[in-house]
C-alpha cells in the first residue's frame, strides 16, 4: 500500500513539474547597444503587461563586443546595433565589403532600421572648460589645452567620432600621443567620464547625454559623421522565432516609440 501511495505521489509530483514548466515564461535574449540601456529597461516593464509569458533578458554593451559574442556562439534572439556596420558583418545578404567574413546570423526578412540617434558634444556640470562647439573643440585639440573622452575604434560612437576628426582634418594618433583624448570601451564609459568631470568634454549620443543629465553644447550634422542609424533583427540562431518577431514588432509600436522619443531617439518606420 505504501508503495502504491509512493508511486502515486511521484506521478503527481512529475505531472506538477510538467505543469509548472508549461506555465513557465519564454526567455528572450536581447543583445542591445549600451546606449539603449535606460529605454529598453523601461520598455521591458511595459512589455511585461503586453506579453506576460515572455521574460526579456538583456545584454548591453558596445555593438562591436556584442557582434563578437554572437559570432562566437553566444545565445541571442534579437540584436540591436548602434550602427549598421556591426549588423552588416552578421548579414549574409551584404556584400564582401560589408560582411568580409561571410557571416550568416541575421534572419532574412526581419531586419529593420529601428531608430536614429544624434552624436553630441557633452560637458560636465557647469562646463568648467567653457567649451562652446565642435569648432571650438577642434581648435583646442590642436592647441592641446582640452581633454576629450571618446569611444574606442570598435565602438560605434568612437567610429562616429573618428568621422568628426576626419571632417576637421584631425589626426587621432597625434592627438592620442599628445594626451588630449581618453577612451571608453562603450558609450556608457565615455558618459561616466564626462559626468565625473574627469575630462573636459565627451562625444556621446544625445540619448546618453539626456539620461545622464549632461549639458550638450553642440550636435554633429550628417555631413560631419553621417546618420546614426540603429538596425535591429531577429537572429537565425533563435529557438523562439515567433516570440522574437513579436518583440521586434512591439519596438515599432507607438507605446515603445514614445519611450524612445522622450530621451532623444527618432523612431524610424521601415
């Protein structure tokens, strides 16, 4: 009798475990540019009401670092880059110039241009160095009497900064040797240097300046560094394609677009 009861309990426990698994949430892993930390965290709260059976797990870092992690086999369902370059390097539909390694991670038909950002020149509270504009910055970098924080070369915000240097005819190697620039491994590190006033200014995104409460003294034009486009796509390695597509669709929904817009992003409709 005891043995029968024991078996019955085991069956019930097993069925209960199966039921709990069935009621469990689907984990969706989203790799996103560090500059989206605040907005996506807020959107996650909204999405929990729309899709309570989905648990969003974010990995925020520089787009270059995220691209490398994906290439090396990290689990990821949705990728949002701060520049087309890193997405192109994972997209088999792109030519050899854009995707030199012939990588194939983007699920074709899901890629969209999600957002546009701006590249700004931000200063610490009170602007102690009195920096007025990109023109002023360029002149003072040559004079050697300013300290600028920028992103590394493999970080989109750093690549946009390099384009600004080229626009002004500045040589990054010479500036680095002169000790007038410091680096951050992602835009958040650059933002922190400005917030802590360990530098005179930093080149960061408008959204990061807004989130950190920093003063923006100038905004780069498209002529200076091109458009700052954030592409997003479902990856073809996902085990949750339907859920991933639904979340990507939600990011273009008016509710999510309002979150993006209030910090300085421009939602794009493609």
